[in-house]
C-alpha cells in the first residue's frame, strides 16, 4: 500500500462537483460502512439540540459535546467485559473507534455528573485499546472493509487515523487524571502511525499538504470527518509530544486550504473525495462542531466560514 501521491490530484480538484443524489440503498450501504456509527448517532442527537462551542476546547475535559448527554445514557451495543461489541448484520466485532468513543463518552459523563462508574468504564476502554496496540502503535481491525465510494477492500489488519486520533484523546484524559505511565506510553505508541508516511502509516501528502487517512486505501480517500477528528486528537496531545503539535499545525493548514473541495455549493458538505455525496441527515451539525473547534484553536476564520455555510438541506 503506497503513499497517496499527487497523481491525478489536479483532475480531482478541477472536476470537483456533487454527483447525482444517492439512493436510499446508497445511504444504507454508506451507513453500514461508516466506522463511527456509534459516534455519529451519539453526536447527532446532541449537536442538533445544543449550540456548538466557540471557545478553545480543554485537552483533558469533556470531549466535544458529549458531556451534554443524558445522565442515563448507555451504549446501544452489547458490552463484553466492558467493551462494545458492534453488530454488522453479517458478523459482530470489536471496533477501536467505537471503543474509544465509548470511553470518551463515559469520561465526559463522569466529569458532568461525578459518577465513579463512568470513570471506571472509560478506564476499561482505555486499557483495552492499549493492550491491543501493535508494536508499530497501530490499532488493527480484524475484518475486511470497503470504504464508501471506494473499489478497494482493506484487508484485515488495516488501521484508521480516526481510531488512532480518538484513542489518544481518551488516553490523554486518563493520563491527566491518573498520571499513570501506561497511558502516556499508550499515547506515544498510538501517535506513531500518525507520524509515519506511506504504507506503514496514516499520514498522507495530498496537493502539497498533510492529512490523515481514516480509510488507508491506495488511492486518495480523504474523509473530512476522519481527518478533522484526528486533528483534534493531535491537538489534545500536543502538550505532551512536540511532533503532535507539528502534525496538528500542518494538518490544520491543509484542511483549511482544502475545505472548498468538500463544499457541495448547495449549503451542505460532502463526505470525502472518494464519496462526494452529502452524508445522512444530521451529519453537518457534527462537522460544524469540529470546524468551530478547529477555528477556535487555530484562529483561522476559514473554519468558521464553512461551519456557518453548511446546514441541513
């Protein structure tokens, strides 16, 4: 699996436009393929009802808007030894993204309501992720996956920048609370694929910039949500590791520059370069919150412009 290159990039940029509206079947397939189903469902309900934060986020506080969830919130998935088991209809599997988000949700609810059981659930998720890190720091998926809009199937063992980014966001919070070395080491390991180019890592160069691949196909995929969430993870750990700050700054500049590629021209965003469609209803509030956070962190008003531009059609 080679590094994403600039070959064909000019054609992609000059011919960028929304394709025909996808059918209901397309959306069902897209939803099945989306790695962060739990996170999207969780954040849709919150973001749709809660004003997005405009201040610089805390690196070790509530994760995005998760602290506004009901006190009684529970994951919709079966828990096996405290870890969500995701049902993909034809198989069930553990998912590093779902696990990291489950941990972040519980950590945020612990801050909001002070219930010890929430912190313990976050710690269980964090340690599960640490114990599954490969020697290269990656969190491998044990099943094949064909990303929406792609003709490439990722073989078992593939990694995702979204998983790495949200894992470091969780581990940073647990480290700040406990100061246990296991969490700091876990962060350092999870950072490695994000700072590695080519087939062994998840950092990509595209049109002269740096982005982080949620789906590491050989051809460029560039999912905006996956990249933005990874950037927020890098920001969370930038105070611990200078390389994370460097990667965040490079990636934030790239995303700000390339946001026009994700503009449908109709008041809503497009999912990715490989899947230039508007995602399912409720997706834009999630994107708006991510962009507002990036705008608050960087001071770059381009993020705020597109956060205000994209709304539900």
